[in-house]
């Protein structure tokens, strides 16, 4: 009789490559989400995106004073995008889409370093399908930088803190470059404060820092200081810029309104809604897992990871209470807590059945169902909300795509002229004014009125049910 060896599941091809398949699914899903968000939902630009375009176009590399703006690296990238492709919905959003892709990849790498691969896959799937991520991924404003800089800083710090690598000097310089550039973005200084505080307070991190080459660290710091020289001059000329970067409002806030806004942002499960940003921040299921992650962080408070995340959250709490508009900065720490919660759930189940493979597999089934529900509900809620919600959809305009190609002149109001002048500057197909000229002209909805000697020849509409009349074509009588 032939002896039959025991069946070994680890020899299966799908099992051995399961994490690669998992991360492949995340990558494909990420690309699909970014394409969907960039082209389909919300399918237009908000007033904040228009203002971002105006700010980006104001950068003049021969005028040092034009650098006195927050989020300078983003606005420089957006200016490059509209200079190459003209002012369009896609070119306005393109910098955010690119940075969102890089942020998501970096976030996956970070979760892979801090947790087991299975946790990184599950947490990444939930994270990239939340309405918050999808929105900032397509939002043509610097809000994506709140995730991008914090992700890069934590990831590079994690790489540097590990065993010496061949490219360790490169990562040190990269960290200092990112740290310098991140200071142009409001609240980014707090992740640096959290990292420095954790190094001072945690003995293991202090030991790691002592092992670094002091001359090389000094070189990296000098590079960072050179990058923030323009920022230092800008703050010296305009002290209010420093307050903005610290997230301190110029006026005493209404704490009642702020707490109500934060409650809707994080806990508004009963009455979801929003204007340009959907609330709540995460689904109820995700917030429950995050709560478990907070519990685990408190239990393991002696670890370096808990020090960094705990100190970072403590720094951010008073800032977002003073200014709830900056809640996007809490996205990454919440994702890390989400991964920590998932790790706790699976770890507890596996601890109950350490040697029973059937029970371990059975424990994955409800977790997979939970993740699938969170993923599908997150995408569905985002798509429906930004396309059909009567409180959200009207805040996004697709007027740029409605302008006829043969347009020579667009008449706008004084409130609209700054944005349309930028569009005319880069598109070079039409001119913009507040008074009619020529035999015919196109007027925006807000500029519609009775113009002497002209009559309305045509009305250009959008697909929206309310305020669908977007442009009026006037011709001479």
C-alpha cells in the first residue's frame, strides 16, 4: 500500500500567493476608484477648487512675494497641470489624483510594515473605498496633502528606524526633504512634533537615534532648512500665515457649532449628509473597529507605534476643535487605528483556536463579509451622494465642459471674473469681460440680464434638475 502524505494547504499555488493576489485586488480597485472619481463623481468642480486654481495661477517664479501662500508645492503642481492641459475639470483634479494614488500606495506599504499582510490588505480595502478618501482623491484642492505628507513622514521614519539598509542615507535625506516641504501645509508640523516627542519619550527610539551618523543627519537637516527659507521669509512678512499653518483661527471660534460639526463628521450615522464633503467620516462598522483599535493602542501604550499615534492624536484634538475644517488630517491615524482594530479581532479569534485550521478559516468569513459590506456601501454611498443628493450635488459645477468650442467672448460677474480669466489665459480660445462686446457672446447664469441691442439666441443646460441653465448665448438683434 502506498503511504499517502498529509495534505498541506501551504503547497497550494493560490495559498502561497494569496497576499500578492490581495494587494493586486487593492491596486486594481484603487485605479478604478480614481478613474471613477476623477471622471464621473461628482463630475464637476466646487467653489473651493475654483479658488485653488486662482491661487495656483498667482504663483510667479520671478516674484518672491507670490510664494507667501500655504500649500505652495501643491499649487505649483496644479499650475503645471493647467499650463500643460489648459483649465479643465480633469486638469484641475489631476494633481490630487496623482498624489492620492501615491498616498494610497504609501499607505499600503506603511500598513504592511506595521501589521501582518492580511491586515494590511483588509484595512487598505476599507480605507480606499471610504467617501473621505475618494473625495479628497479627486478634489482639486490641497486637502490631499494632509494624507500625503503624513503618510510619507511616518513611512520614511519607519524605514529609517529599522535595521541599516543600503540606501539609509537616501531615506534620511528624503525624510528631511519631505519634512521641509510638508511645513508649507497647515497642521503638518504636528506629525513632526509627535515623532520628535516620541523619540524623546520612548527609550527604544532614543537608542535608534543615537545609532544614526551625526554628520549625515546634519547634512539632511541643512537640506530641510534650505527648503523652508521661502516659508520663513513669508511668515516674517505675514505673521497670519504662521497662524494658518498651525491651524489657529483668526477669530475666537463658536465652540458649540464646532462640536456639532465634529459630531456630524465622526458620529453622524443617523442623519448622514454634508455639503461638499459627505458626513460621517467613516461608516458605523468602521468606527466600531476604530474604537477597538483605540482600546488596543491603550493596552500596548508602551510600544513605539502607540507613542507616535497617541501623541499625534493628542496634538490634533485641540486643533480640530478650534477649526473643524481640518478634519482630513485625522484620516491616516484613524486608518492605522482601523488596522489595529482588525488586527485585534483576528488575533483574538486565532488565539481561541491556535491549532484548528477550520475554526481559523471560519473566523475569517464574518470579517470578510464585514469588509465587503463596508467596501460596497462606501462606494455606493459616495456615488449616489455626489451625483444625486440635493444638498451635495448642486455644489459642483461642470460649466467648463459645457462651453461651446466656438466661443469668443464670455461675459461674467465680478465674483466670477478671476476664475474665468485664468481659464481664458491658459485655454486661449476666448476672452472674458463683465460687459458685452462683438456680435455675439456667452453669458454665465449669474451674468444673465437684459443687454441693450442683444437677444438670447440659445440656452446651454446641464443634466441637473435644479439651476440647469448654465450659459446664455446672446446675439445682436
